[in-house]
């Protein structure tokens, strides 16, 4: 079997496994929807009013997208590694031609598809329940690329977390510990001017910052986005490489 065939077979098995877990499917799409309804429709933004949610509604589109781009790959890939380890599947995989990099790439492709669909739902919901008005331009076509690259990056990080933790509970705890600070300290829901001056340079250390800046430049504030996509892409390659190395050879 060719490399493409091995990746396709593993990706198909992973997708079917996800679809069989109805609870996972439900919450993958339900959690971000609830977030949009609470913060977008109920809390609402108050432009020029000061404090949180003081920016126009369109400013927060990257934040809503970041919820699934960040949380879902971290928990799904990390939990998948924990399940494989608990079920002794890495011992079996070690006897097949499927490499660790191919295994991670297959699961990354599945996550790109799942999260791409969830992102489309979120984007449509934001437009429906808020007064966000995205900028319609040819650059809007780059938005799916940002989502795909962001998902790949956090799939790599999820693989590292899954390899470092010793249980599915540990994966969830580690994922939340990493994701929650990143979500609110990466130019998503909290604008840099609300942070202490001494902390603002640290925002650039978050990979999610480049996702938020780039997507905001595409959908809300027309600006150069190529640099952010370039940095995000380099980080995605680095994290995927680290994740592939971290995937256990055996149990």
C-alpha cells in the first residue's frame, strides 16, 4: 500500500470512529454555538463603551473561530493517543507500515474536515445573531486556509500533550490548562490595549495570535495577512513534526 493509501485508510477509520461517538459529535458543534449565542446575542458588543466586548461585533469573529480551532484538535488528538495507548493499539500499529507521521497526518486531515464544518457553522451563526458585517473581498477566500493551518498546528500540540499525559482525564486537564490562557491572551476576545503594558509583548509568543490577527485582517479590518499566515504555517510544520516525534512507538 502506498503512503497516500495508508493515510487515507487511517483517516477513514478515524472519521468513522468520530461519527460513531454521537456525544463527541454533538459537543464539537454545540459548545461553540452556545458561546456565540451567549456572547454574541445575549451579552452583545458595546462599541466605544469601554471594557470587554467594546469592539464592533466583527472584531470577535476570529475569537469565535479560535474556540474550535484551538480546543477541538487539542482534546481530540490528545484523547485519541490516550485511547490508543490504553487499548494497546500502538503495539499493533508498530507492526504495520503506517509511520507515526502518517498516523498524525491522517488524524489531522480528519480534524481539518470536522473543524472546517464547525467553523462554517460558527461563521454563519455569528452573521445571523450579531450585527457583524465581514468585509467581502477576494481575501475572504484565505479564511479556510487559516483555519486548516491553525487546526494542523494544534493537532501537533495535541499529540505532544497526549504523549506527555498518562490518561484521557490528564489530556483534558492539560488541554484546558493550555487552551484557556491562549484563548483570552491572543488578541481574540481581549484586545491588547486592555492588557498591562509589560505583558503585551508576550502576546506575540502565542501561536493563536497569528491566527487571530490574520483572520481579523481578512474578515474585519482589511490589512496585510500574508505575514501572519507565513508565521502560522512555519509554526504548524514545527508543531506537527514535534507531534509526530511524540506519538508513542509502542504502549
